[in-house]
């Protein structure tokens, strides 16, 4: 009896036949439904199709989600920090710098987008959406960062801080403002600075800087690009944190932009849940940052600065056991820089209530500033754990940013400009996620701008070329052009030697000088070899992102982002979504530890 042949399972042959048929039918249904839907509402449905593509494929590309070290500079080199004497040519004593120096790090008023330096993209890129986030402008010192007893008061009688409410309909409120007051009867005297200021509050000079910041942004996005509306309408949105100093700044920014005294809402999230500052709970991020600031690599700079701490404690009266002043240089940095930005003298040691000659000089202040920037570079960029710590702590805001972009593209939002007034911790975490190549402590007004562009798809046209379009077409030049063969043979040598005779093909020129001039118009110089420009990666959706930091294109250490000048939107969304999830969907899990970071 022969060996029986293996039989195919019942129905397999029919399945093999029917699957391709069903696939063709399904494809036909999808194509025809999309076609008729787009005919019904071509604009919105095309936008929806693009948005759906971005939702599906924003993370599909191979995007590098790993941490990459920042550049090695004097800023993050502890030996150079301790051996240095200056502060890298940076500014700590004035909001203004000479026009030709704009762009240098200025702690008192960081560079931002303005017309003078703004680089307008190529004409095929059309601006679609802008989101700005920046730190508040310069302020008084925080009370917690003041010395136990300050040698002079700080008064703010040159400004008014308005705090009042009123119903939208009905009775109106009188504009009332806070005026600092110290009762002569109250025996309880606060520590730190005395005077009429709040500690902190945006100073009058900081308010002026805020107005100018808004005015400069409007000068670019309205006057130069014609992008912003004339008025602060429903197409623009402003957001602040629970800290009132951001609202103080926002009011001046809005006035600088739109010159309006109309009521403008400032979006604000609940305390303890705000994503802009941020204040929401994220235990994983907190543990990572605590670990970063507790290892031997971190304590090395505190140990190296023992002598500096001793000098500062002696002058300030701060106890060497005060953990706030000695866990980092944050408190001393804030105290000294706030004084210098407002042209106040550096402090001296008080002896029996009177200033002595033992004072903080500029070299001591510079060392504090170098160490402060070293700390921010270490916390937010140099330690490999910084990316996970920052992306969890700031992941919700990043998810909001990507949602804003997607909503604009799919047509569910008509907001074209969002403006966020935040803090140094906000900007630092964002720069950490973007993996800025040279990390610094973000100064007052530090700004990051996200610009969304759509690249036009145009068919190139052929135009007739004009010979020597910039030259005067007199009888001499016209004759030389007509005799192009002769000119091509003679002109290169003619223009290079001291020949004085006039060639027969240029008899109309009349002089050797005119022949030489005509030859220079029709003979091109030998081209020099140059490297071909690196092409911009293409975007399947046609959308691109440009990110600006200090008014110029931001450079990331991450190779997928690189110089963030027209990066395909799919790459940027893939990077952000990979870290925090679409719409920040991964943040809760990463913050509570149920999702690995």
C-alpha cells in the first residue's frame, strides 16, 4: 500500500483565492470613500487626511530617542570654571547691549526674535503656526534668596502692581494696586530686603523689557511676515503660571504687541497641576533630578568651591549649615545677579549694622555666575539621566505643543499664535528635551520659538535668460554680445593683460577701457569649487518645523534633530511622541513608574 499524499486542509485553496479579492474590494472602498469625502469639503478633508497621516506616521521614521552629550566647552568644564576669572564676555549689569553685540548671552535680558537679526526662510516655505515660550523678565530677588540682613532697602515706587476683579457684566471695579508698606508699630521685621517691593516682583525695568519683547515679536510676525492679526483676537492665545510675576510680564507683552487696552484673557492651570511651570506631580522625575544632584560628580564642584562659600557666608551672614544656600549656587546667584541687573552695588559685610570694606567684588560674583551655569549644564544636559528627568517633568507641555500643531493642521483649531510666559525651570527642561548643544542657565526673557511651515509644491518655469542684465547695453556691449564667439576667445586674455589695441569685433567701443568693461560683462570668472549644500530632508506631509533659541536657529546634539532649521514635522513629532506619547499619553505612566523611562 503506497504512502498517502498529504492533503491540504479543507478550504485552504478557497481562502488563498478569496483573500486577494477581499483586499482589492477593501482598498476600492477606502479610496472611493476618501475621494467623495474630499469632494464634499476639499479643504478640511485634505487637512484631516494630512493630520491622520501625521497621527499614523509621525513616529514611524527611525528617530533617535537617546541622550546625546552637549558640546564640551568652558561652561561645563569644572577645571576651567574654577580657574577662570571672567564670565565668557556675557552681560550681567544691563538690559541693553550695543546693536552689533546683540545675540550675546545677557542674563538681564536675553536675546529674542526681532526684525534686525531674523532670518526669513526661502519663499517656498509659508508660515502656518507659531508657539512661543519664554521666561519672565527681570525681577527683584526672591525673599528666600535674600541675606538674613540686607545692607540697603529695595523700593519699587516707580511702578504699580494691579490686583482686582470685576464681573464681566454689571458693576465695574476701580483699578487698585499694591503699595508696599511697613508698619512703624509692627515689632516683627522681615528678614532680607526691606522696602516697598514684593520679593519677587517684576521691576519697572523688567516691565519695560517685557513691552519691548512683545513689540519685537510683533515686528517680526506681523510687520515683517504679515502673519499675526492686527488685533488680539481669537487667533492668538496667552498663557501664564500661578506665579503672579508671569502675569505682570504678560500684560506688558500684549500691550507691546497689539497696543490694546482691551481685556485679554490669560490662560492659567490649577496650582499643583500646571504643565507650564511645571507643578504636576512626577515622582520618577523628582527622583532622577535628586540623583543627579547627589552623586560624586555633582558634589565635586561644591567641594571645589569650599573657599568661595566661606567668603560668601562671611560677607552675607548666611549660616554655613543653611541647606538652601549650600545645596547649589542658586541662591547666591539669584541674589547677586538681581542686584547687578538693576545697577545696585554688590553687598558688603555688615559690622555693627554698618557696611565694612569686606565686600563681594566682581571676580567673586563672576565665579558664582560660572558655577551657576556649570550647574545648569550638568543638571539638564551633561548627566545622561537628564533627558528622562526633563521629558517626564515637562512631557505634558510638550504633548500640548504637539496637540496644538496637529489640531491646527486638521482644522479643529484656528489659533495661529500661542504665547507662554514661564520660568527658568520651564525653559531649562524644554532645552534639555531638545538636547541643546551648549546648555546655559536661561536668563531673564529667555525664549524658545516653534515655527510650523508648509512647503509649497510648485512647477519650475523656464524664463528667457538675459546676457549681462546688470550692465549698460550701449553700442559697444551690444556689438561684443553679437560677436560672442570672438569675445569668448579674446576677452579672457584681453581683460588680464595691458593690451591697448581695439579688436575688430569691438570696433564700436572706441577705447581699450570700454572693451575691457564690455568683456567683464560677457565673460564669467572661473568658478571656484565649493561644497554642495546639505539638502533639507523632505517631509511626506509637506510640513516643517523651525526652532529658534535666542532669536537664532537652535542646534541639538541629537542627530535626528541637528540644526532645527526646517526639520520634517514627522521627525519632530516622532521624537516628541517617542518620549512623551501622542498628546502626552505616556507621561502619567512614566511619572508613576509603570512605564520605563
